[in-house]
C-alpha cells in the first residue's frame, strides 16, 4: 500500500489544478476506507478550488466507515456544508453540481438531502458541452447523472 501512497503523493504534489484529471479518476475509484482517507489527506493539501467538491464529498463518504450515528451525521453535515458553500459561491460549477447529484443519489432519503438532483441534472445536461471539461469526463458525468436521476422515479 505504501507504493500506492507514494504514487498518489507524486500525482497530487502540485500546487495548482494541473492534476484534476487524476483527482477525478481517483474520486471514482475509491473502494476502501484507507483509499478514502488517503484521498482526503491529499486533497487537503491542494489549493485548487476545482478539487474542493470532491473533498467535500469524500468527507461525507467517511460516514459509511464509522459505527457511531453521531459521527456519521457529523461527517455528513460537515461535507454537506462545504459542498453547499462551494455551489453557493460558484453556482455554474458543473463538477460541484455533479458531485452533489452523486451524493444525493446514494444517501438515504431520511437525511433529506435530495432536493437538487433534478435541477442539477437539468443544469448539467444543458451546460456540459460548454464546460471545458475533457470529453471523456463529460461522457462519464452524463452517464452517471442519467443513471442517478433514473433511480429517483
């Protein structure tokens, strides 16, 4: 696992947004608590606004690895507050809205955080072509957003 950690440190060890492709890829490949914690540790040190929605979502994901309900709620609320702040500051951010759709599609309805899925999905589909995101990532976003919104019906 140390080899993976050194690889990730090298991958993310740049002070700007040059490595966003890696951030996006790693976000979608988190499978374990250890990978999640490494991802959070690395993003904590990246001063790139574009990476912040992924960090907020990762903090929310920590809830699935704790047993205590109060800790689960704390992680969720902390990440949610960060993500909502990011979107409030930059409502045109396709990636922030995309991350919110992913989060809202995966969490239990009892948490009451599902109100923006349809509007975010609509916004993303309408504006993604002009987002400047790599084409392959645009395709992944559209695929995941469509899947997420199909599940709410």
